[in-house]
C-alpha cells in the first residue's frame, strides 16, 4: 500500500504490480469506448460503426462537443480512401487533440528557491496521494523536496501527510487543525528558502462548507506566494478524478477561472470507464496534463504521454 489513508485498496496484487502496462490499467475505458468495434482486417469505417462509436463516446461522458469533433474528423479521414486500418485512422484523429496538452512538469533551475507546487482540487480526488507520489518522483530526479500541510480543515489530513513524510524522510511543515492554511504555506516557503530546498509542494483543503468558501480560500492561498516573494515561481496543479466524468471538466473550469490552473493531474484512470474525459479536457481547456494516476502505488503516477495513452486505448482486443 502506498501509505496514505486506505479508503479503497488495490484490487488485486497483479493489478498493482509495477509491470502492469498502461493498456491493462485503461482496460475499462478502452472496452467501453472501442471494445469489439474495430478489427485489424477491416479497411473502412462504415456508418454503422460510426454511429455505434458516437453512442459510446457520449455514454462515456466525453461530451457532445468533443464527440461531434471526433466523429466529423473520422468521417473526413475515412473518405480519404486511405489504406490504413481503422485503428490507425482513429489514432490520426485522436492524437493531435491530446498531443497539445502533453507538456511535462519541469522544475526550472532558479536562484529564488523554492519552486512552489500548489496542489488543489475538490475533496477526495487524490490530492494528498498525488503529493506523495510526486515528492518521491522529484526526489528521484535529484530535487530536494519539502511539503506543507495546507489542508488544515480536516485534522486527519495533516496527520496523513506527517506520517507519510516521516516514513519517507521528507520534512512536512504543519500547524494545528483549524489554523490558517495560507499561514502554513507561508511558513513552508520560509523554511524551504532557509534550507535551500528546490521544491515546496503544498496540500490544500478540498472540503470546505461550500464551493464559495473553497474558492475564497483558494484565492487567499494563491496570493500567499506573491506575498512571500513577488518573483516566486510556481505551478498550480489541479487534481481531477477521472471517474467523475463531466464533473471533472466543470471543476477544471471553476478552478481555472478563480486561480488559473497551470497543469492537471488526472487520477484513478485505472478504476473507471470514463477515462475519455481526457479528450474533453484537452479540447475545451487546453491546459497541460502533467500526470495521470493509474493506481495507488508511487510508480502509478505517470507523466502524460499522448501517443502512449492513445496506443493503450486502441490495443486490439484478441
Ligand atoms: N485506484 C486509484 N486510486 C487512487 C488514485 N489516486 C488516488 N487514489 C485513492 O483515492 C483516495 C483518495 O485520495 P486522497 O489523496 O486522500 O484524496 P484527497 O484529494 O487528498 O482527499 P481530501 O483530502 O479528502 O480532499 C485514496 O484511497 C487514494 O489511494 C489512482 O490513481 N488510482
Ligand atoms: Mg487530502
């Protein structure tokens, strides 16, 4: 187990092994979208197939707008009288949309450390888990990392981060439950600067009394970085649960309007048939997708690679 609270366990040992391919993890999304629809020996995409695909895209919560675009592009592609098989044609259509959001998170080499990664998102999407995975990843890339327990709303959230930090020898800056979240992050920035730490990753609350409270809190927190240092470089990283489908898109729009989102982490792609939301996010928002979460282990946070993702979705079922 990863070591954070255990709301849901890994389904079985085989599924959580390091060797699990992306295609295995995306099986539910793949089957829902394309299962049984295309075969390698088909040479044209006929109308019946297009209609079935359209239904499935809508059912998978991809949204009308993106579905229409995919279908229109596919019609155009199939009219080109190409000799390519349908899976290849589909790839030609799907890849460009995702390619535009394939932009890795890079930590710039800056004199005014730390680089702040502010992790935001509504309750339960996987923020704290993602922070743990990301901290490990950055460490393995040679960066020094510190965490700030900015979710002061939920007592267990502070403890969750502290326990994880202790276990992994990563310093966690925390105050007591109910204290000001901005103050915790400010403290974290101070401590990280004093210790010449490369990256400070800050957790934030996902559960407040209501959405307006949450957004007000986000605005406040977002100003903290500037208050600390007007030249502070930072990334607002929004975590979204792929399983929530179009709700994830709505959340992304809201957070983006309120504080501006630099990158997205799309989690829980392993347990959902709604992974197609990635196409909606790409089409409608064009915000970089930094990572995808395909399980609960550290190695299950993977940089988003558009070609790999499409290939995993289009693996022909035997
Ligand atoms: N299967 C799977 N589970 C995940 C993934 N990412 C997170 N989880 C699980 O989702 C649950 C919630 O994760 P948290 O990290 O606590 O979510 P959070 O956003 O911090 O939640 P709050 O602090 O309550 O707002 C945990 O059980 C995680 O193990 C993923 O990519 N795949
Ligand atoms: Mg949390």
